[in-house]
């Protein structure tokens, strides 16, 4: 019987493709992350790039309110 490590059989095994719903969910999560990143960048650009405790609280409020509006 051949050893898997020496024959490379593990590398030639087909890799299953994620389902359509899995890919759709991943795309949606990534889009929301990019939207949140843009909102934080915009907030910091308009109020200065200094990240203070108050700025973090304001960003959290901004993002939590944006989630309710969707």
C-alpha cells in the first residue's frame, strides 16, 4: 500500500466548491465590512485622525445606528 505522503495523493484530491448561499453570505459580509471601514475613514477624516476614547464611542454609535437603518 502506498504512503499518502510520498505519492502526493492528498494534493490531487478534488476540493469542494462552497455552496451558492455560502458564497453569497461571504460577499454580503465583506461588503458590509467595506461599508463600515468607509464610514470610519470618513468620520476620522472630518474630525481629525486622532483616535480618542470619545471618537471610538462616536464611531460605535455611528455604526450601530447604521445597522438599524438597513
